[in-house]
């Protein structure tokens, strides 16, 4: 079977930046663009030149990419020629190979928002696209509110996109701007657009996730004949987000009938970077990755129930729809209160502890885990804590050093400038090689600022551990999370540490 070309257009850097609380720096945009190019998308929409300093700066320093770098803008304003419209000029001056212009296709928006006639709007679309094409650029037309417009006045919606197509637009992109159209209707309208004369090979789809259907709507458009699919990494975007390319791309490459029918710019070698790229974006956004995210979430291939884990050990396909490594993810069999001995043996093996089936130690470890989970501990993803617990039960815990006691104080006082300042101090007594050692440390940095009690305690602990001090020099705290297991000030506090 001959594979048909399907093009992937990423708008993370433009529409993704419309997400509430998201504002990329120029450096971050460059980093994301390089990651997208590694993944293998066909188009990278870098932003709107002239709309803000960050986007303008990005296009001045945009990385050289295999993907077609695209500048976004809008059709020319009424009463001004395309050649003299300074807003359009800023977009053209970005120098990108492709330019995507958004324009109105819903008659209500033309009259209510633009305050012009329908014919004037159609003429503005055509003249703007012709201007882009005349300068040797690839033109894309984003048909804003197309599905709502088609529902209200199909003749006008079709005439608007036909004007862009006749003017030379390479792609006509049907936008479900409000995100309220259902998949079946997206498929039907897309097919009707193709039947009306816009070739599917020149038709794209741009959906929003307001009904949690953006991915389904995108696939419906592809099923109907559209051949460009737009979206964002991790589903970023205005309101509820855009179509999630982190989900769509592996569907297109790994699921039938798409895998057999279509070829994209993303190769299997590029796809293995998907999980890392998704999580890197969350790092840039300083947010916790969604565990339940399809394909790339840490729970996407996690098997908590003992029956499931037992089957997974025999054949992963019993409870996994794909091999996790295809998208750069990994299988996890967490340790939990629901776990059976199958989970436990697999988890112990990953810690380098071999225990045969039926060994009484398995029951002892499982009982200890359940007892501690009842107190508020959580071993689902705390592999280091689980290994320490198992080694203690098995009598394999090495006696490196012993913390005999410690004390931490935080003093608040006024300095000589009458400013309230903090001073954290820690005292730690450890026993190393049979000898007690006492260490004291403050938490002042080079500028004389207090860095807190945790830092003071860490410095005091590693200050004098004898032969083990050097081993801890490159260890540092990456992150920690604090959670209470019940309400009230007397609640048990659970701390999860990454180091």
C-alpha cells in the first residue's frame, strides 16, 4: 500500500503561548523549536512577529531547522493595501519560508468584529494571500471560526476559503476556534469542503479541546481527507488547549489505519524522543508532568494491581497497547498496598535484589510496606526508599554511618540596619567507623543571605563523614514535595525528595 503524506504543523510557540500562565522567553522558544525539529514535525509556527518583543526577537535568532519555520499574522486591514499594511509587513519581514495568515470566515464575525462587508473581507483575504505568494513564500490561511461559520452560512464560509485557495494558498486550515464542534460534524463538514472544490491535499485542521474532543476531531478531519494536522505539545493552548500532538503523533505512527496509510516527518527514531521532549517542556513551564498523560505520562505504562503485574511479567502485551520504548517511555510496576508478590519480585529485581518465588522474605517485605503505607508512606515511585526498606528487612543494610542526634534552629532578629533577618544553624552528631563526630553549620551564602534550615542541616551532615564525605560532594537536592496525610496541624507530614 502506498503511504500518503500527512503534514504535522506545531503551534506550541504561538497558540501554546496563549495558555493561561505561560510566557516563553526567546531562549526557551529556541530550545523548544530545536526539540520539535528533533521530533520531526513539518512546520514550526514561531509566533507573531511585531506583536510582542519576544516573538520579534525569536525570529531574529531563530535556529536553522529542517522543519519549515512559519511566521503567523493576520490578513491585511480594510482600506489599506497589502503592500502598505505595517502589521502584515512585520510578519513578512521575519523572513520565514512560510507565512500563516488568519482571517474571518464566519459572516457574524465579519460584520460584528470587523465592521466591514462580506465582499470586503473576501477581497482582503485574497489580496493578503497573493501578497505572500508574490514574495516567494508559502502561504497558509487559517480559516478562523470556520465550523461555526459554515453552520451559519455555508456559502459564505466556502467563498472565503475559496478566495484564499484561488489566490495561491498552499494550505487552507479549517479552525474550530471555539472548540465546540463534535467529531462527526468535523468529519462531515471537512468532506463537504473537499467536495466543494478544496483538495484534501491542501486542507488542514486546527481544533481546540473545549469538549475534550480535539484529538478525536483532528482524526475525524484526517479520515475525511484533510492532510495537515495542527496542534501543540502537551495540548497547550488557549482556554482548554489545542489538539495534543503528544497524543496525536504516536497515534498516527503506531495505530491503524493511520500507520499503514500515512507517512509523516516524524520517524521511529524521532518518536523515541517524545516522552523526553514532553517532560522537558513541563520543566520549562515549571510544572509537574501529568502522570496520566497518554503515551508519555509516568503512569501510562504503570501496573499497580498484582494480577496485572503477574501477566505483564509473562507477556507485556496483556495489559499494554504498545511497547513503551517506542515513545521513549518505560514500564513501571509500582510498590503499593494493592501489590502482589509478582510486583514485589519485579521491583526487587530492579533494585538488584534477587529473591526466588515463595521465599518467606517476600511476605515480610510486603507486610512492612503495607504497614508503612498505613502510616502515610508512599512507595509508588520512591524506588530508593523501597530499596532501603527491603535491604533492612533482608538484613542487607550496610552500616556506613549512624546519625545519633541532630538539632536545627532558626533565629529571627534585626540586623544593624534594623531589618528582620533569619539565621539557620544545625548541629549533627554522627557515628562513623565507631567514632562519634559533631558538626555545626550555618546556612549563609557568599552574599550573607540565609539559605534556610534544610541547607544548614545538609551542610552539617556532610561536613565530617570521614571516608564517605567525598562520595556526597556531587549529590544535591533536585526537588522535594511536602504533603499532609490528614487535616490539622497535628497531621503526619510526608516528604518526597529527589536528589
